[in-house]
């Protein structure tokens, strides 16, 4: 059974990917420093898959801890690298945190596994495109100057990975440029679990709906979109997790070199459409207001996912309604079962 290192494996996307790896016959090994996650998620994963995965707690920016891990777990077949700081707004206010955490951790991993025959899947983002000239955006679209330090770390990380492959430091790497992951596992046992005030739309919506947060702010209604609010390509986190399994399968089939793939649904929804969809599937009326635009936000973006369908043999299956309902079921679960 192939062993797959999942960094940030107790986070939102990481935890769902751990479950899908097990479903696909892989053995996940998790590293997480718990800076933006909860150790209780390890038990939640165990409830789904039937056992507790191997877990190590340390910061990937710590060279000594990583080297000790590599010596102990010397038969890793693949790496899925999620571990990173991820909030656009926070990155604008604290850019040095993002450059240090997101880039140094990646460099450490590449140094640690330099020249080894290890499949590497990188958690990239549609933020690398900035505001595209054409929609839907394809993988061949020009990478524009990032609109936030977070987006810039993803651009730089992709350049680092491409250069590492060209130099022979890494053998086979895929970057998944995904769009906006939302929703939760169908069991409602794992989902998005932000620490403090949510930076993302959906957990703020669900926390507002359950009474944990106040009024929702829609950041801007004067964009050039159908209702003036920003447009994003929202993708169910379970579909997204399965894309990582598809990437590993491709990397294990004789793939060499470096490639990138858009991971999304292929269409966009406005923030206001998301709010109204949540209201429709739950029957709950949300309290929201229009606020000023937020620094670092792109007006609209959604992806062309043709390449992923053809080469990864992957496509989304779950609807926006399922995304909203599963997120709500998760919110209700954690309200009654604190983690």
C-alpha cells in the first residue's frame, strides 16, 4: 500500500483528502502543526475510515523536525502539500507571515526529498490568475501580478516547483489550481472548522445562521457582475479531495515533469447567489448587508476544467445545493458535538 504524506492533513481540504486517500487504497500519514486546525479532527477522521491515521505534530519550517521525520518514515511514495496560511485579507495585513510560512515550508520539503522518486501534489490556487482577461480561465492564461501576498506565495511556489523539476531536484509534480472549496463530508463528521472569526464566506454564513455570528457583510455590490457581487467558482470539498487522488494516480502512471490543472466546476456563482441558495435549501433567512469592497478581492473568476477532465479523468459531481446543505449539516453537528 503506497504511503502518502499529507501536510496540513487536519485542515479543511486535507482532512477530506485523507478520507478519500483511504477510500482509494492509499495509506495517509499526516503532518500538521495545528496552527490553523484542531487535533479533534483526527478522531473525526477515524470515525469515518475506521482507524486513526499516523499523525505527527510539527512545523514544516523546522528543519530538524522535518529531517527527523524523513529518517523515521523513509518509505513515502507521495506528498500532498496543503500546509500553508490561506486568508487573503490576513496576508495583506501580515505579508511576512505568509512569505515565511508558505514558501519556507515548501523549500524544506523539496530539500528533504531532493532527487527522490516521490510524487508531489501541490495545493495551488486560482489566485495565481489575478483578474483574468478571459473567462473561463484556462491553464494557459497569463499569470498576472498577484492581488494579495497570499496569491503571490502561490505564484512563487509554482515557479519554485517548476524550477526544481527542471533542475532534477524533483521528478514529478502536479499543481492543482483550485477554486473555492466549500461544503462538508456527507457524514457531517468533518468540515470547515475556522479558528476565530471565519475568513471565508460559507462558514461565516453557517455560523450566522446558527446564531454564532451577527450580520453577514457582502463586500461590494458594484462589481461588473449580474448582481454586483463577486463571482467565484465554488467546488464541493469532497470533489476537490478526489482530484488529489486523481493527481496521484496520474503521477503513478509513468508521468514525469511538471504540470498544472484547474480544479473547479467550470461555472461561477455570485456571493448573493450563494446566500439565496443557502436560504433556499435550509429554509433559513439570512441577515446580510452590503459593505465596501475588500482589498485583494478579484471581481470574478471561474475555471475551464477541460484539461482536468481529459488528463486527470476527473470532474465534479456535487451541486451548489449539496455544498450549502452539507455545510449546514456540519455546522449543526459541531454545535451539538464540540470538537
